C-alpha cells in the first residue's frame, strides 16, 4: 500500500454557510463601535441610536481607514474618523461632508444580522445568498411557553482562537460513547431522535448524570433535546434534571482557529427567589460549563478524521450528521468530501 494514502487530508473548510455568533449584545452599547475578526475578515459591529446593530467590513471605501479605530455613530450612520464620510446600515455612503452628493457607487460589505438570546449573530455565505434558515431561539424553539424571565441570566464561557472547527461540536451531539469518558456519565446515553432532513436539525437523547453503572437506560427519566441551526449555533434543553438550557456557538476566525462561546441558563424555582436558590443555580451553571470545557479540551487538540474507524453502533449517527454538514460547504470551499467507514 502506498505511503501516500497516509498523508493527512485537508481539514474542513473554515468558510461554511450559516449563522454565527460574533458578539454578545451587551458588548455593543448604543453608539459603540466594536472591532472583530471573523472568517479572515476585519469587521466592525456598531449600534445606532435606534438600537439596531450593523455588522460590516471594517475598512472605509474612501481611502481605507479602519472604522473601528475612531469611527463614531451619528444617529443611524457610522462616520469615518479620517474624512468624515458617513455610511448607513446597508453600507451605503450617505454623506461626504465636503461635497453636495454622496458617492452612490461605493458600498461597504454588510452582513445580515440577528440579535437573539443576548447574542449578535451574522449570516455568512460565500455564495452571497440571503439567509435560508433561522438561527435557533433557546426559548421560542422548544415548543413551550418559556421566556428569559423563567431563568437566571446566562452564565458564559468565552474562549478565543482555538484550533477547532464548528463541526466538531455538533458531532459531539451524536457521539454517545464520549459521555461516559469525557462527562463521567454512569451509563451510555440513548439517542431517541436524529432528524437531519433540514438545515436546522434535531437530536434528542436520554441521559443521566446520577446513579451508578448498574442502571438500565430504559429506566432513566431525564434527557436532552438539541436543535442545531447549521454548524455555528446549537441550543439544548434538558428535562428530568435541574432545568438547564445551553447555547453553543463556534465561529471561525481564520483558516485555523475559531472563537467558542457557551451560555447556560438555569431555571428559576417558581416562588423561590432566595440567595440560596440563586447560589445553587450558579453552582449548577458552572458545572455545566465545566462539562463543556472538558469537551473543549478534546476538540482543541483533535485532528479531524475524514474516514474514522467507527464502531457499528456509531455508524448511523455519524453518517447522518456528516451528510447533513456537507450542505453548508460551498464547492469552492469544499475541503475534503466527507464519508465514514467502519
Ligand atoms: S477614509 Fe474614510 S472618509 Fe476617508
Ligand atoms: Fe460532550
């Protein structure tokens, strides 16, 4: 057999299509200009007087000043620090202070943006298509009447520029065998739903963190429902255990690294606003974050394996999620086509 067969395959494309978190809402106050880099692109996010957030490329189309260094919000537009040109939320030039008409031909690239669950999401698509699916809503999408008021404020983890890909995090969701080792569950969880028909996919599983190895999964009365909105954002809801919901968001920064954000909501106990209840919620939230951090420890050192050697029971889940993931890669940013084999 040729040695060439052992050469490492190219990794997954870092330019997948979808919604990706680029900031938390409270990082961008009214009138503020926030600098960031995602998808190998310098960007700014700014909040107009009306409260609307715009995400656009960072460089002024006049002579290329970086709007994140001295750019200012003036009402509903951003003003460049260099010569005072003003740009609106569509990236269009609306004012040149020393000329009676704007430059209608120039436009700073902007990104469709949604604010939800205290997060700012942008739509990224190298093919330039408008959003064709929705970013998940942790309260609206689980078919119950819950709202943020039913939960304590979100606890957060934020890790920047880790060498991992958004797809790792989603594959974790079908990876029943890792729970016992990475998360110390007493028994292996059971997946009860794998629905990968649409860009928004659904995974449910029965899981417990309590008891010992002697339990039978059929007797377990707790679990997790997950909704994956493309590769960038996944939300979960627990049942039968301490009421918790999570959002995981992984956003490519450049060809090698991603920023990771993870948020946990712990349910309030109706009628109990005591500091003790809050302290308990905080401790539980931290425990959930610690579990996610244990995953990160694996992911950030993992080498993506295009043709993994799977156990028989892993085959269906991994086949389904990788087939589903393929739809988010554009032909010109394909990377290696994925398959799985036993
Ligand atoms: S570079 Fe922005 S106004 Fe001149
Ligand atoms: Fe995990």
